[in-house]
C-alpha cells in the first residue's frame, strides 16, 4: 500500500504466499510474537530469486509493448 498500489486483501495475499512457498520460491519461518501471537516471516529462496528475475523481465517486455500501443493511440 505504501508504494501506491493500494491495499492487498489477506484473502489474496496469503494464498499467493502459500503457493510461492509450495513452489520453493519462498521459505517461511514462524517467530514468537512480542506480547501477541507468533508471526510467519518469508524470505526468497535462490529459486525464488531466479523466478523473480524472469518475471521482472517478462513484465518489462509486456509493459514496453503496452507503452508502444498507447503511444500509437495518442498520436
């Protein structure tokens, strides 16, 4: 949300995190809470970093193509 993409509902976020964990892209660790329940912390694995790099490149190609189309519409 702080980056301007709006709030991400827990009903969307946690299934996505679980899917990425099952794919081996994330590792999870439970840590004791300070005065409350424990929390699950996530970190990228090396496979996750590689997948992120691939998806980042794919997104940039896609965004570039969309920009090209939009530039043609605006002309």
